[in-house]
């Protein structure tokens, strides 16, 4: 499986990192070795002092498809959850300044913790999902999918022009404002529509 991530999909987060609001999705990929399954702890890597959390709504692809029309997009996903797009921010800033790829900053081992997933059938409107990340019990990120610049319907259509989507692939849909550094000992808890579905520690 692969993880396809969208950067700068919330205007407030694009602004906090001093990036322009995009007119086309910013896409990058993480390998399967980035996945951290529910119940697994995150081991803080030593190659960057600024490892940042980015809490994101994640969709799971349930059948193979390419060149998908937006009106059929949601038939290619069956469940929704949360993920953390861990980012080595110093490496990313250096890469951005040099115009180089973000791969080392985004795709390292364990850089994609994921929650348990629930059926999208439980959600009548995918553009009306609230989510929240708490770090050590304090609310750090609050998001609402209606604030996404690009909807999941559009993203699946866009991404599938370039990549064959396969069952089990995950789409990370971008983070709202409030990103920040994690430290050893931190406790991260993610809530989707008020239900805690993500819970792990930084070691
Ligand atoms: Mg992100």
C-alpha cells in the first residue's frame, strides 16, 4: 500500500507556514514503512530537532481505480479515520529553500501514525466532519472538513490521474492550523466527531 498526502489543504495552515494558498493540490507520498498502527508508540528520530505533528482526516481506498470522475470518487473509499503526518520541519524548510523534494522530511519510518477507522456510511456529509488533536490533554488542533480547500471528491479524482489507487491505500487530506513540535513523553490523542480514535505516546 501507499500513503498519498495533501499539503496546504487548509488556508489557515498554509498561512501559518507562510506558504501561498495553492490553486492545485500539493501532493507527496509516504511508503508503507511510514505507517504506525494503532497501539504502537512513536520513536522520536534524532535527525531533526523539530519533528512536528500535523493531524489529518484520512480515507481508506476500497477498490482499484484510475482517472476517477469526482461524482464517483466516494465509491472508492469505505472508511475514515485520523492520522498524523509527522514532519521533520528543519529538513523540510531546508528542502523548500533549495527547491528540493520533501521526501526525507515526510516519509521516514513511523511518520504516519493512523487511528482505527469507521465506515464512511456513518457520515452523511464528508464535508462536515469535526476533528481535534490533544497533546498531553491540551487541545492543539481543531479542524472541520468544510474548511478544506480541496474536497475528498476532488482529491480522489485529481490523485487518480497520476496514481493507480489500490485497495488499502490511504489518503491524508491535510492539516489545519496549530501544528507544533513533539517531545519525548508526549501523549497524542485524536478525536473524530468527538470520538477518541487515535491514542499513542512519543518515546
Ligand atoms: Mg500534512
